[in-house]
């Protein structure tokens, strides 16, 4: 495992694990047919990020995974994860580049789990300095912020950034300011 040394200080620690995919899959006991489809020299890379100071106001739940053996894992509830994604979409800055993956994830959430925990988003915004004191954002405030982000979005650059990661790159052809405005209107607010 190698720890990542960051230029900008934050409470999020990152580490990467790297190893031979086939040998790791065999250790966890995957079916023989699956192992036969993995090239012998393929490398598996896993990035771990741990927030040492997460903002409050989020819920967790237990999820059960069955492979390689049944086990439980505690995860953030989807409305809180959606709040984190909206925070990244609104405030993450990569110099002049657009983070197309944030917009791709936005589409995923609205399509599959459109409930957003707005009070957790407010907590994230307070922690990052984008919301002061007990000031409330509310659905109307978020709608204005999303409209501003959509207006500023270079859709073509967002599409180019994400296409390299997609099995079906044409799936982002429909992206446009109107498309994202329609999605923003579909957000549901969880209490």
C-alpha cells in the first residue's frame, strides 16, 4: 500500500493498493470460468479515501455483500451520498477543467436515487465555508446554485472528460444545459 502525499491539506487521507488481479481473484475464490478471462499480467488498483473529519448530519446503513464470502459493510445512506456529490459538483475546482465525472454521477443519482438530504448538504457547505452559521440553503437556494453551475458548464468539455471511462461513450450525447436543468427539477428532498 502506498500513501498519497497531497499538495493541498485536507482531512481526507488517500492510499492506493496495487497487485496482480488474477492472484487476488484466486485468493477470494472466484469461479474458474471468471479467472480464465483475466489476463495473467493484469493489475488491479484500488484507491481508498478516508475522511478524518466528515461533516455531521448523515445517516448510515448496513449493506450485505455475498462475494467473496458473505459480510456486512456500513455505508452512508444514498441521500447523503447524493448530497456529497452535489457539493462536489458545485464547489470542486480543477483549475479550468470541468469534472465531467461529477456530472455523470449527478445523472446516475437523479436516474436511480433522486432523494437528496439537503440538511447534510448544508453541513458540508458550512464545513467548506460555502454557507455561514445557521444560514439555510433550502430547495430554492440549491435550485439557484444548480442553475448557475449549469449555465457556466462547458458541456462539451464535460463529455470529453468522461467518455474515456465509458463502455458506451454515446450515452453522454444527450447532455446539454436543458438536459441538466430537467434533471435538477427531478431532485427530491429527503428530511
